[in-house]
C-alpha cells in the first residue's frame, strides 16, 4: 500500500518532469507543387508526393501546369480515389487566374476534398510603398471581408502571395497586411523571390509577420531563369541548395523563432511556363529532395 508521503513525492516528481519537458522539436511540413512537373498526368505525379518527403499536393492550373483542369475532366471522385491510392492528400489549390475576389466556388471545392489553403495574388495598385501601401492594404482588407468570412465558415485559408506588380509586394505592404489582418483564415503566401531587392530583410519580415500570418512559404530564390531562357544551371538556382545567394540558415532560424506551423514548397519557375523543370519525373523529384535535404541541414546547423 502506497504511503501518503510516497504518493506526494511521486506527484511532485511528475509535475516537475512535466514542467521541464522540452517543447516539440521544430520541423517543417512540405507540400509538393504539381507545376514542377509541367502538364504531367496526376496519376504519375501523386506517387511522387511521398517520395519527395511531402505531406500533400499543391494543385496548379494553366499556364503553369494543368492538373486542376485534369481534375475537372476526371471528376472529383476519381481524383479523391487517386489521392487515397497514393496515400496522400490535397493540401493547396493555387488559382491565380481567379484572383482574390472569385474564390467562393474554389473554397467549397477545396473543403469538399479535404484541402486547407487556396492561393492567389492580391488586387489594387501596383507595388505601393509607404502611405500608399497603407491605404491599398486597408482597402484590400475591406474588399476581402465577405471572402474571408466564407473561408472562416468553411475552415480553409486564403493565402495571398506577395507578387510583383500587385498591392502586396513591397515590404511596407507586407507589414501593413500584418497590422490590418485580423482573421486566421487570411494570410500571406510568402515568396522570397519577389523580395530579391530586399533579400536582407527576409528574416525580419518573417518575424514581423509571425506564424499567424504565414500559412504558406515558397522556398524559391530569384534567378534570371524566372523570366528568360538561360542555362539550366542558372534556372535551377531558384531552388534551395542549387547555388543561389539566399542563406537559408537565417530563414529557418526566423521560422523556428516564430514557431512557424504552415507549409513550405521547394519551388521554381521554368521558362517557358508549363513544362517540367527537368526532363523526367524522377529528376524533378530528385531536385526537390536535394532542396529539402539542404533545408533540413540548415535546420540542424541552427538547432
């Protein structure tokens, strides 16, 4: 029979152990972009999700890929069966052609198939700074209210990319986004390559935005190959670990510091759009794994 003294000692030790327990180790969650494979059929791409160390698929439409159109042609049930067959899930629907104000049907579709994030660009003036950025982001937030309300109702998130020639581009606009956004159903799809003029600010911007504003991060750097035909070596420098100048140790330190809980995509744009980034499916997946291994090594170096 346990004595009261032994019981209290055991209880105290358990409480002390619980208080001193280390927090969960920080880890990154990866999503695989279908656009990396051009217009490759989905039944070929989906087996690559687990091979690339990713938890879900990011479905792109034309002109970067055509997997969203493939799903429309095969039907939702057939797509759901493909996901199940390949032991993966829908994570993101990237729908730039719709814009931020025409996402209602896509959000409902996303919810139906278990997806979490719909991604597009912003509306408003091009590349505003300072007071102009403040006014543009205030108006954008007001315009987005009914769409954000729908996202909240469905339990999905609208992620807006900081993209050149849109309202959400300059570092000022990103900080105003964080200041004015009050909904967990709206956030930034944070794109490093559109911040190449302010590359040294990227870690600080991650901290300024915070985990609540960052459901999605592109692990992509700027390269001449984004917009013109260059050697494949230069084009591939958009991918982490392929020789670009961005120090991902500073990036992952900042992400760890905010306890980032969104998803990341090792990504690049081929020129021309709509083709695989490398000749074969296996080579594309190998490139993603090279990038992921590089990022994971940066995590270890900064732990």
